[in-house]
């Protein structure tokens, strides 16, 4: 990592979206409005059947930083994120979910913090949309390496990771259709890397009608596989 305070590395924001036409616009605009400008925004439409792709394409025409891709069939978040990461040019990868919003200073604040701490992985606190509740609520008080033995203490959409480390650990594990972020964090820790947590609210997270709520049982199963270090069977 280049620790020069004036160095401005490129950040690749990656977002996979599926049938989210009502919320994707806010997600796109939240990245466009970032105070940090040396970024690219890679969006992959994962086989949407609504007008999500058309919305994304309209913004691609307006904003040069957007690179838009499309899967013919829906392949799921895990594989889609790995495809985007492979196409990314940035030194860092930053996640964005299509139903969430990044606050304007998110990229700059995270990057500054990571440079100060010589960190390769960073997540932040988030506020839950339409409420004043914060996420995580209390898990941030305990060291992540302890909490992660029992639950995933991080908000996936806030993740920023050095791409070299991401590639070193093999990216997201394709076996994990769900809880892929939990598995990634465990792989990071197993690689003797520290996950830094920034106790600053930089993200607005949606918890209604999302992957976690729609596929709760599948999430629990894959999370259990992470905790027990098991290879999952194909639980759709």
C-alpha cells in the first residue's frame, strides 16, 4: 500500500443488481455524489426481467465513470461480484448494494482511514433506512475476530478491500451462493489479515425485501457452513 498522503488510488465500486428498478437509482446517485472522484463504478445486471437494466443504461450514458455489464441469465450475487472484480482496474474494491445508499464522504473517509492504519480491509457502521437504528448495534464493541466465530458482524455494502488481497484469497467463494461476505471475512482472517472497523456511519442499509429477508433460511444454512468450516451443498 502506498502511504503517501497525497496519493489518490483508484477505487472500483462494484454493484450487482437484479430486478431492483425502484431502488437502484438512489444507489447509483449515491456513488455519483461521492466527494472522492478517482473511482470507477462497475454495475452488472444479473439477468433482470424488469426495467432495471434500462435504468442503469440511461445513467451510464450520463456518467462516464459507470461501466455496465449484463448477464443473460441470473447467476447470483457471489458469481456476479467475482465477475465484476475481475473487470475492475482499481487498487481497491468497494461494495455497493443496489437497494442501499452510500453517504457522500464514504469512499474518501474509508480510504483515508485505511491509509492511516495501513489496512487492507475496512467496513463501517450503517444506519438502517427509515429508522434511527445503527448496524451493527453492539458487535463493533467486541473484537471482530471473536464475534465472527458466532455471527457476521459487518455490513457487506460497506466493504472496502485491497484488490491484491481479494485476489490472493481467491475472491468470493463460488460455493457460497448466500453469506458470501461472511465467508470472505473468514478467509481474510484465516489469511492473518485484520478487518478494520470504522465506527462512523457512512452507509444507509435497507433491510426490507432484500436478499437476507427473502432467503433467510438459505442465509442461515450458508452462515452455519462458514462457522463450522463446511463445504455447502447447493441449497437454492
